[in-house]
C-alpha cells in the first residue's frame, strides 16, 4: 500500500502481490503521535484500488495515517504510514 498526503488530500493505493488493485473500503484517522491529535478521515473510492480523503492538518510536521482496508471477504489490512504536512 502507498499512502501520500498532498494538497489537502490523503491518498491510498492498494495492490496485491501481482500488482492488481485490491477492492474494498477504507476507514481511518490522521494522528499526530506526540500530541494525540486525531482527525477522522472520510474516504471515497476513486477506482482501481485507490481511495482519497480530504484533510487539512492544523499543524505542519509529521503525522501518522492509521488506516484499515476492508478487502475481499471482509479481510482487514491494517496500514500505518507516516506522512509530512507542509
């Protein structure tokens, strides 16, 4: 899985080992680990194993995306990635 934060949008791209898009739904939060600030994220599917959520972190610096992908058969995948807010 790839997670990026750019221009007020957090994007997730998920593929399987063969590079095929993983279908499903995503939920999660953007967390500021040192302060405990949590921003809920509302993801929308954009097709081909991609999802996006609009978010404007209140402060620049390091944040952690804590996401859960509910894939085929409701199999869950926990995804944690650090991102930098400008």
